C-alpha cells in the first residue's frame, strides 16, 4: 500500500519518538532565538536534540493533503533543492520556485546583490495541489529567512480557472508560513492568471506579467531594487552555524513510475552524492523491471537535513530495497563519528522501511588534477575513513557491501576533476552496470 500524507498526523509523531532514541549524532547544533549550544560526543544521549523538534510547525497542526498519485507523471517526478550560500550567515536570502525545466532553461545562475544567496526549489511533475507540496516548501525554506520569493510555474491544463484562485491563495499562505515577511512575486505570461492573483489582493503578493525570455532579468531587477528588511526569525535551525554544511548545498529527489499504484515491480531507493547521481540513469536503464528512485545530495550523513529529506521520501513510497553509498561529502567526521552517523541512518531505515533489504557501497576515490588517470589514497583520506567504518558496520550486521573504491581503481577510471568522471566516457556506465548487478543479487 502506498504511503499518503494524511497518515502523518497520527503516525509520524510516534515514529519520530521511536527514532529519537536511536539518534546518536555528535555535535548537533541546538538553536533558538537566543543563541546556539554545541553538544559534544561526551553528552548523554538523553541530551541530544530530538528529531521531532525539527518537525515543529509554526502555526499548529499542518493541513496535510492525501497524495493523489494519479496526478503525477507516468514517468518521473521529484524535486531539486539548491542553496548557494548554505553555510554563510546572511540576511539576504532569495528563493526561486519553478519547474525543473524552467530552472535549467531560464533561471539557473541568478545573481543576488551584495553577496546574497539565491536558493531554488525546482519541481518536476509536482504542482501546488500535490500532497507533497507542503513538505517540499518546508524542506527548502525552513533553515533561512527570505527577503523575496519568486514563483515561475505554469498552471497545468488539468486545473480549471475557477479552482485556481483558491489553490493560489493556499499556496501563498503556505509560503508565508516559512517566509512571513517576504515579498512574493508570481511571474506569468498569462493575463488571466495575473488577474486572478490581483483579485486575491493578498498583502506582499504581486503578479508580474512577463515573457519567458524576460523572466531572469526581471527577477534580478527586483532583487537589486529590494528594500525589504526581514526582522522576524522564522527559521527552524541556524544552518550556517553548523560545521556540517558546505557553502553550496544541494539535494535531488526523483521518483520513477510515480503515478503507478498498481505496479508490481519492486521499488529501490538509490542514495548517494554527485557520482551516484551521474550513475543513476545507467542503473535505471539496466533495471527495467524495477522502480529505481534517487536521493542524491551534498548532505553529510551527520546532517539532520539528511533525515528530513529521507523522511520526506519515505512518507510517499515504500521500498523493497535501499542502497546507501557513503559518497564524498564526509564533512570532516572522525572514524567514531562516521560509525555513529551511519549507524543512526541505518536505524532510521529500519524504523521507516521495516521490510526493506539494505545494501551498501563506498565512494569511488579522489585524485589530483595534475594526473586525471591516477587515484590518490592520500587525497582520499576522508573517503577511506568513512569506507572503513561502513565496511565494519556491514561486517558486524551481515549487510551486502560493494567496494566501488577498488572497482574504480581496477577499471582504470579517468576523471575530469578530483572526483568526477567523463560524461562521454564509460565510467558511469560501468558503475551503473556494477550496481544493477549488485542490486539484483540481493534485492529479491
């Protein structure tokens, strides 16, 4: 049975309380309006931050909608998040909400004034009436205060003009939950849609009529002329205070056969970072009789956002198999911290997906840019540290493990930089075939 969002009100709080006792991440950042407190590894487990605190709602119980899977694409749907100044403390965060197609064609590379952060939520096959939209906003906006929010996402033909007004009103209200003082701009070439928004007359919400060719320059003009100052602090965590964040952070989630409830194919979640993202299409091609979903991210295994995003995924689909690749974003974790953070993720998997088969792999190695044909164990110190702890966990629990670190070495992979491979080469294809064979061997 598919998971739907109306289950959350009753079951997720119980689920998160169960999860809390497994939470052993060290160095979590406790935040409040008054300041930050760092917890070290010697702190009692009773003092660790509880996961449900990160799910606190600003205005009471969230109005979750049941997901109507039939509205989703027959092929794929999902969301991409991008934060350009994820670690830097700045009051100048700007958000662009669009379709994935428009992001890549028109909106990528926007520049904010004064070194501000332009963040993106890019939707693929998910619209404002989707049951996951509320949590999609939450994941993208909960860590930062936004001065301006720009929406460029065309109305699907299935939504009639008569119902569009109420849907837009609900959408603006949801955005205001997480950006209460932001200026919200809806950009459209459709005069009828602009008129609907004008009639709503919602404070701090404006409709801007523009052609597709002008949307990027119009957004940059609005950002450069912005005088709005955010005074309230609605963010849930001081993300920039955490040593677990890089300057740029990103997450990409893809669901295959997203509308097919009666599909008998087994569903697998493929987790990793950028190398696993590039490998993903080859896994899908090789596993036509499986639904292979993807969660790839720059997040570390020790970042609470990883759990938020996994929770978001697990409340939409159930999985027969979960593949976790440790990736290259280790975030400076010690051996002990690697062991603890991965163990916590595994406990999360066990609680969220009780019938899933779990399989694991390590990251491919790094190298220097002076010789793209050679790998370097010295440059791969963090990757090796995480790999050793992951292999230790798999050995202790009899989990299947695929050694991609040595697979890349043995196959003489050629890189384009310290970690990534040639898009026109065979490296990603070989990784995809190797992982597909690995999945079929253990996920029955």
